[in-house]
C-alpha cells in the first residue's frame, strides 16, 4: 500500500507544472476554446460574439477550471508513466507488449476526438444554438455554461466515442473474448 501511495503522490506532483503553465497562458487558452463560439456568431452574421459572466468570481473560477483541466491533460503522460511503473513489474512480457498499442491508440484516439469536438461538433452545436436568435430573443450565453458544455462534449467525444471504444474492442479480441467477425456482424445489426 505504501508503494501505491508513492506512485499516486508522484502522479499528483506531475499535474502541478501543467496547471501552472496553463494558468500563465489562461487568456490564450480561453481564446482558443472560445473559437467555435465566435465562429458560430460570424457564420450566422450576428455581429461580435461575447461571453458573459454574472458573478464577479465567475471568470476567475473558469480560469481556474481551464488551468486544472489543461494541467490534467498536460500531466497525464506523467501520471500514466507512474501507473505503468506501478503495474509493469507484475505483468508478463506478452501482457506488457499488449499494453503498448493500447496506450498508443488510446492517446491518438483521444486527441482525434478532442480535435473533432473542437473543430466540428462543438462548432456545429454552437451554430445550432445561436440560430435561435431573433429580433426579440438574443443568444447571450454565460461563460460557465459554454465551457461546461465544451468540457462535457470533450470528455464524451474524446474518451467514449473516439478514444476508448476501438481500443476496448481490440483488447477484447486480443484477449480472445470475442472475434472481429462477431463485432462487425453485431454492428451491422445481424444477430446470431
């Protein structure tokens, strides 16, 4: 148990530099994350896009959340390395070799999902919501609502849809729990 605690503490320390760096660049990160929202306004010809905050601390809280999430993303390779250092002594060579493609494809899949969310899905959803603008109703989202939705979509698309599903299926086939033919038949709606 003390060995596990050592690796957990090291993992947590790995997030701190990422959080500090994200805090230093918080305004640039906010501008990058707001791009799909700004683009939605431009695409619909609604004028200058503005994010609003009602409480004095809202912007500070959003900056802190952005820093923590980005710090988590930046520090995750270090945390996974610590997890691997804890787990790998108990694995056989074959099991270690199976983990390499799983980690590689999970990382690439998550990054692809995050890019899809930022440049396609979130932009589309912002255009959709902003399209309800009318003469009597104006779309004026609050910053915490926009970035709350962004974060949920990032995690949902990045982790679940693109990042993990293919790797879980590949691991199930590799562990001989199923076969690719069955997965393909099931996905096409053909049941046994």
